[in-house]
């Protein structure tokens, strides 16, 4: 297996154990080796989000969406980052996109707010 994959797996393992700060170390190294891997960016975004580094998480999820524009989870996660930063209107747009890409998802639908 490649060193990048090993770093990615190590980061995911840390995330599963609730060790988000430790996960960022391995995932940042993996990202440096393969900056265009959406799976690495997503995991790093999750880790940043869990340690309240919302701007960095936002950046990672925006990159995921550049790589995979119809990734419903990335839209949802980006919405969560934006909401945590007080940008509810912008967040709501991403929640709506996530919900339209995966209709019937209770997690996505529960975040949509009537802000009009």
C-alpha cells in the first residue's frame, strides 16, 4: 500500500476513535501528497469541523465540491461549517442542494430553514 493511503487510513482511524486533532496530522500529510483526492479532503474537513476550525473545514469542503460538484455530503458539511460561522443564508442554500441531490434524507432536510 502507498504511504498516502496509510496516512489516510491512520487519519480515519483517529476520527473513529474521537481523536480529531490527531487525525489532522496524518490527513494534512496525506493531502500534501495528493491534494486532489476528495476522500482525503472530506476526512480532513470533518476533523477540522470537530475541533471547531470551521474556516479550514469550509475550505476543505469547498475543494471537495470543486472536485465533485454533486457530492451531497460535501454540500451538507459545507452548510454546517457556514452555519457555525453565522452565515445561515449561505448555509441554507447548501442544505437545499444536499437535499435535492439526496431526496428524503432526514439529516439534510432537518437543517433547511425558512429564512425568506
